[in-house]
């Protein structure tokens, strides 16, 4: 019986030892540090998360270890003062790094990790060149306008140093293509755009090259490779593509979003990141019309089966938000409102006959409204003979006399209405967050522009006329 027990115990120890050998142990020493703890931080798309927290074991030594391997990627060893240094975690997750408190990169020594030896060889090389570039920048700032020739020479030196850094990367990728560092560097590169076909004109060539660039932007980055999620590269590339590379209109971004989601089919985690990032980015955008991207993302990519990681409450909130915004998209007919004028007569929004109609949400006592109202009134008088009208909605339902007095005192001779009967939930209907808010409609009551100021009205009306 005891023999069986010993065999069984021995087997457990072997299994346990085997499991632990698959884990990670990263020893970090920062000489001269007074820090009592250090954080192990990992990238996850556009976020950073604390993975582990360990205490100083003496002499500035911190040991991060665990029984399960870390996801491959770039990690941060973060000090209490928020300074940090990065390192790579690949298949080999047992290694040592030592440096000094004041010169973390320059003094870094690595044992047991070929990838991090590569990484810090490059960082130290790049730092030495960047220091020289900084010195040149400092010298350039002291030059006078007549020193243009000297400035040109210094600029050439700068460019040469920058090229040396780039050449180092390119040579490394060529010599160590299978390394994780090469994959990271490669993923951050823009595609090389070939010469456009000779038969094209100047403008056509530019368009051809732009289309090639956008089409091949992710050639060097595998969006199904989950390790890239744990580096800063993935988010940098996606963010730059969505916000800067492609044309900033909803249709273009929706097509791009669908393409990215398809490219990420091989990774649930990257799809999760893209789903959240593109949706949130669209919701927070200051560019008019991007709420169409938000609605598309919610409709296409959120759901009980599509996003099981989203709580019912969050999913419900997203759908409610999308349902409000889908009725206010550019090109949609504006929701009707049945409001009353100063005589108590019902004036439906859709009953107004106008080539262009501004819905102006405001309230007496609002400082911003007091500045915006006279500007809008001036434009109204300039353009009313051209078929421009204003449907001015006072959002205060409880002070009709104050509203009427303000109209008289400021000679607001446009269509003045308010919700005296409290029939219309215009706050929700028009997604009102603040006053003043202006929507511009065409003759069919379709939304041309929204959340604009009075001085932008003319621009949008002129743009519509030119169609």
C-alpha cells in the first residue's frame, strides 16, 4: 500500500514539475533602485494590463513567475515611479535581465533569451544614434536664417543617422526572419508602393498608388496572429489605418471594418479587440456621420452568439443606442415632432414647407444659446428669401412665459415652438446632449447635417446645391 502511494505521489510530482517547467520565470534586477515592488504589464490591443506584481527580494531583484506560460508578446517591467522598460516574451520564458536605475536601456544585460538580446542590441544601437540626432536638432535651433547651407548639411546628417537605424532593422529582418523581433518590426512597416502604370495621368497615378497603399497596408501584419495583439504594433497600425490612411467617410470605414474583421477570423481575441475598438472609435468620433459606423458595427458584430463575452446589460445598451442613432443618420428623414407655437397651435415639423430647414434646439438662460441665437437669426434673415426656415424648439417645457418674453425681446421672427403638451420626447428622439443643437434638413426633411453651428449652415447648403 505504501509502495503504491509512493508511486502515485511520485507521479504527481513528475506531472507538477512538468507543468511548472512549461510556465515562466523572469528575473529582473534594477541596481540602485529604491522600489519595493515592480509590475509586469502586458499589451492587449489599445490597453495595458497589470499581469503580476512582485516585491523586491533584495539588491533590486524582482522575480515574475507562474505555472502557465504567458501569451507571446511585448511586456513592460514597470517601476513604482511609472518608468518602465520593455522586453519580449516568446517560447523561452525563463531568463534574466539586469540594468541600472538611471540608464535602463543603455546598461541592460540579458541572459537566457536570444530574442531579448537581439531586442536590446537594437535599442542600444538606436539610442546611440538618436542621441546624435538630438544634438543636431539642438544645434539647428541655434542657427540664424543666413545659416541655411549649414542647416542643410546638418539635416543630411540627421537623415543619414535615421537611415542607419532603418538599415539595422532591415538587415535584422533579412538575417533573422523567423525571430519574433523580426515579425514585430516587419508588422510595423508600410507596404512598398510600386510605380504606377505609365498609361495613367498624374492624378490617376496618385489615385492608383493610394489605392495600392490602402489595399496592401496590412501585407506585413497577420491579423490572425494573436501574439501581435500583445504588442503596441497592432493597435498603432489599426488606429492609423482607420483614422488617417483611409478616407474619412462612413461608407469607406464600414467597408474597411468589414475587411479587418474578415482578416482576423483566425483569432477570437483580435476580433474582440477590433469589435470594441472600431465601435467605440466611431461613437467617440467628432466627424459627422460616423454614427453610421457605430450602428453598422452593433448590427453586424454584436449579439448573444457573436459576442458571448458581452453582458446582457451592455448588449442591451448598445442596441438601444444604435436604435436611437439609426433614425438620425445623414440622409435619413428626420423624425417628426408635433409641437406648439406661442398661440398653442400645433405645428408638425413635417408640415413646414422649406427648401432648407434648420431645427434649432435651445433654451432661455443658456449662455451658449445666447451667443448662438443672434448669429443664427442673422443668417436666417440673409437666406429666408431663398427658402430657408428655422424650426426653433425651446427644450424648457415648464416656463412658457419666460420663453415668450425671450422671443419678443430678441425679435425671433422664425417658427417658435415648444412641447407644451409634453407629447414629444424630443431629447431621446434627437439624441440631445446639450444646447444649442442644430440639425439641417432638405426639402424632403432628410438630414443634411447635424450638431453644427450657425456659421456652418451656409457651407452645407452650398454643398447640397452643388450636387
